[in-house]
């Protein structure tokens, strides 16, 4: 059989060079046999593919393989597609049937190469149209930036030097999700992307919620680090729902009764503030400072007015809980008598980096926060981000990126958890945040555990290897049709490889991530058992220092 089914109408006629020449980029490897809307079936010539495998151009050498790009001549344009599947052709032993998803189109440039590539298809081919492989030069044109602000986080597979553009405004303007099983390099990929973003935007505003304390080391030079020792989150910034999650411990009818008692006492405590007198309207949700002693006094006063002694239980429960929080040093970062002054502006300025002063990212290390209150802390910080954006619409806009690690903890599927304040606010940001300049970045290894629909709100999906079949299915369902051929490969990605689909890229791409400098990486590396189990010495000192930190609840 000849090399392919013939020459494309725009292909060069010079001889093929095994080192990979311009002519090789235009040589055909098959022809279209069927058109199905945005996809097509093509008969691919195996002998043509074997010849190209000797090319020094990695794009040509991998031509025709699943995930590779091909182009089809349609009039004056090159139509670009991705090979999704390969099936043996029952009618011809030396051909295979390829399913091709169309992605975009470009014009013919010098030497038959691609130029002026753009997403979307205006003209479809007809059966017997010729299929050609995409060369390295084609991929460079396809993935090159179109002039918009962008970052690059790696090289496009299978090349070693073609950079894929990740568009900042599209990435952040419509939210993004970074997914990957444990051990695939997810944390390092997150750090790499954030470093590239803040390098270009030193006056940006990024808040990273870090549940494991991994990212402090990565952003010590260009970020501000906050933990239980210096966060100083005033308790009065909580709204009523968040107060209930912290203070109300009952269920059912008793919980409703306790919430009613708390609402009246909280409103009375807030009304004692000098700030309250200057407001036209005061509610239990108003972020107005109040004294915990005033809250206790309001509960005591209301309890004293009761006619039946049996009705005091809700008041006693709430008073006891407030006093426990005041006395427990673990909650001092939040329930501290020194946090009663009106520090709302100062707190938001340091968390939202306004001004950034060369450190545009806040790392909120939650690893030292008591587990029973960590979701409330995340809820308060997330809601402050959203509420600030809503109430500052008349001011010069200051968009904020909120990055949530272990997102499945805070936005769990409805089948796994009851409604909570943190889930409610993060779902609101996912649905409405872009209207107000709040971008959401979700990082998780279990996308199937996220609440229904949240993943589909993310305009850009960055997927590293996912080993769980259920997770793969959720990601596949959230992807546009043309990207599903790429996502079929997510179970076979190597470490530090990812597939990027959606608004943030021109077309779906498979990327080998750049190596991040050691001092910029998060502290998330797995222990090397075979090495560490050969080390010994100072075990007594290790135990003594560890126990001291353990008892003091400090790091």
C-alpha cells in the first residue's frame, strides 16, 4: 500500500526525510470515512504510521496514537482533531479505524504548517478528505499564546519544548479544579501554578486554605503565612449560622429551641456596641463586635425572666459552651477577649493582601486548628471573601482567588454529609462568585466526593492521574465533548503529567509539568521508608521534643 490514501490538497510534494521535515508534516496517513457532528471516523494507514515512527520529531513519531493531534484539509483551512480511539479495520489488514474529535481550525502557513489557529469549527470535512499528522511546528502554532495574559506550566505531550499557554483571565474568571490521586504531584502542581500566577501579578490577592500545613514552605518568600498562632480571627465575624455550628450542640426540636435563644441573646449583645448605634439596621448576621461576657449576660438575664425552672436548659447549654471556648487555649486564636475591638478592616487587609506589598498570597495553615471548628473557620474566611466582593461593588474592583485544598472535605456530596455553612458558601461562590470577582480553585483527590454540580461550575479542569474509576467517571462527565478523548488517558498519566481542558486553554492539552525549584515546593513529599529505616540516633530527643509540642498543642 502507498503512503496513506493520497496527498492532502495543501501538502508539499517533496520527499520524506526520516529526521522530520516540513514535507512530513503534510504527508497523509489516512482519510475520513464518516462524519458525526463534531467527530469523525477515519481509516488510518499503518504503513504510513510506521514510516513516521522513525522521525526525530516526537509529534510525528507519535502520529496516529490515542491522544495525538491530526489535521484535515478543508478548503483553505486545516481542521485539527484528537485521536480518541483506534479499532482494527475488518476490511483491510493494514488499516485501523480512528475516532477523531474536532477541536479547532487554522490557516495554512509557510511549508504547509499551521498558522492562526482558533478554537471551534466553521467548516467540516467530507468523506475521503485526507488526514495528515501534526508536526512539532503545527503544535507550536496550535498551542501558542494568542496575546492574552498567560502562564506556562509545562510542555505539551509528546514534545520536549512546545509550551502550552494557560490563560490567566479565563482560568480564574470561571473557576478551576485541580484533581489527582495522592502521590501524583498534585500539591507541587498547585504550587507551580500559583507561583507562575503571582510572579506575573505581584499585586494580586490570593487566599490559600491549607489543611495540612504543606504550602508554608513553598511561599515563605512571596506569601504571608497565618496559622493558629497569628491568625487572630475575631469570633464576632461569624454570622448566625456559623455561631450555631460552634455553640449549639443539640439536635431536632432542642436545636431549634437553642437557636432561637441564641439569636435573641446574640442580637442583644451586638446592640451594645458603639458601632451598632450608627447603623440603620442591625441583624444577628451583622459583623459588629460584641463581648462574650455580654452574650453570657444576655443569656443569664433572659433565663432569670423564666417562670418555669425546667425551661433553663437551653440557656445553660449555651452559657456552658461559651465559657468552655473562652477557657480552652486551643481556641485562643478566635475566642480571645483581646479580639473584641473593631479590627475588621485590619484583618481583611492582611488576609486579602490589600495592599500586597510584594506578597500577594495568604497561606492559611489550618493544621493547628481544632478539628471540631476547622470547617467553621473555613466557612468564615470563604464567606468574608464572598461578602467583601458583594459589598464592594461600588468600589474599584479587587478580584480575589480563593484556593481550597482538600475541597471534598468542605463541599461534600449530599449523600455523605448534612448541609453546613461552609458547603453553602463555597457552592454560592462556585455558582455566583465570578459575577463579583471571586475566583474559586478546588484541589482534591476525590472529585466523586464533591457536591453534585460543583465540578461542572469549574471552567477549567486540570486532571492528573486518577486511579479510582468512579472519580474518572465524574471528571469525564464534567468535561466538554471534545475533551473526552484526552480524559480516557487520565488513568495512565505519569507523575507530574496532567490533562488540561476548558476555558483556560485554547484546546485540551496533555502537559508534562515543569520542575519546580526545591525551595518553592510544598512540604508534601512521601517518606522514603527504605532510606529512613536505615537511620538511627537521638530517638530520646525526638520523643522529648515531640511530646513537648504535643502537650503544648504547638508546632
